[in-house]
């Protein structure tokens, strides 16, 4: 991909103050993308990310993806400031540490989960992407082009004992990805899922995790190369797909790396079979 392939684009990245979100925001800004980065509460974190980029390309905004008005305001700000929205990254999420700080070693059975915590996770991880995408899609359709990227996780983790409601929330997000891709067919707007491909050094990992275990965590920056490809014209026609960032080989041409990173074999069913196939050729 050329150095200026994304220059001039406008992106919205939710939950961009730390971990994967921070890595994606900085990666996009380095590629010449103007980014609105949101957080529900932590203004200091997103302001720090904006300052880190140092080129005025990042605008921090406090916005809760669970709030319809906040989502609309973020999109309106992008359109008012830049006149366009090219990319929406639905990254904001709540993880298992809200259920228990010991979730990795002492699984909480689903009936032991606080209903208020369950609702918070589902509202953030499932309803949040819906509200943000609902707000952004009309402008993308009008422009005849847009990219929606939903940040997901390994299927094995979705099925892991004690991982309610985080696992079910990401399974729902993947269903949203497939359905939305079909709904948007022919508009120029694509919808794809992207995952880091393993346990990653983010704020969702509890502080109690031993240091030796942390050494095996993925660097959040692993997700940047496939994200940049998804944001580019090179990914046109690729929709309803699932990319595993850990399988992206930076030493291969982007088309080959993308083909190798496609990880949607488990997405069987009529909906996924109707989606366009992708070839590196």
C-alpha cells in the first residue's frame, strides 16, 4: 500500500484511549487519516492519544456508544469539521473484568453474574456498534463509499467457560457484521470483522495477571496493518468477512496477506454464502 493511500480520509474510532483503540488511532493518523477518537469517560486518555500523534489529526470526544444522541453528535462533528466519514471502527467495549477481576482463574457462572453488569456489557458491545453504525451509514451511502470495521475476538474465547456476557456479546457483533454487510450490498459501504488473533495487552487484561503470563500477550499494534488495508480501496468488494490480524504477514504483498488473514470458515449458513468471495489474484 502506498504511503498516501489513506491521506485525506476521515475515521471515527470508538474506545480509542488505550490498547487496540489507541494503536488503531495512531496507526490511522500516521497514514494521513483525520480521526475522531471517542471514550465514554476517560477524557485524559483520548487527549493523551491526540497529543501523542502531534499533528492535529486527532480530535478527542467524550461520547458513550450506548447513547443514541452521543453517537449522532460524533458523526455530525465529523461531517461538520471534515465533510465526510470514510471509516467507522466499532472498538468500544466492556470486558469480563467488570464481572470479576479473577475471571481468568475463577470463572463466574452465568447465573452468578450481576444483571446490571450483563446489561452494561451487552449495551456497549452489541447496541453500541448498532447505534454508531446507524448514525454513520447514511452519510456513507450518500457518498457511495464507506468502511465499517467491527472489532471482535477468537471464536474459542466466545465459547470459553465463564465468559458470559462478553463471549455472547462478540458472537452477536459477528452476526451483526454478516447481516449488515448484506443489507448494505450495492451501496459501496462494506462491513467486516477484525480481531487481534489472541490475548492482547489491553485494559481488559486484569492487573492481577502474573508478569510471566503477560509476556505472551500480543502487542496491540498487530491490528494496524489489516485495518489500514480494510480502510483502503484495495479492500473494495470485500464485505461480510472476518480477518485475523495475527495471521497477517507483513513480508507478503497486502493482497496475499489479506487472503491469509481471512478467518471466516466458521461463518456457515445462507447469509455468509451469499457474500462476495475474495481472491488474492
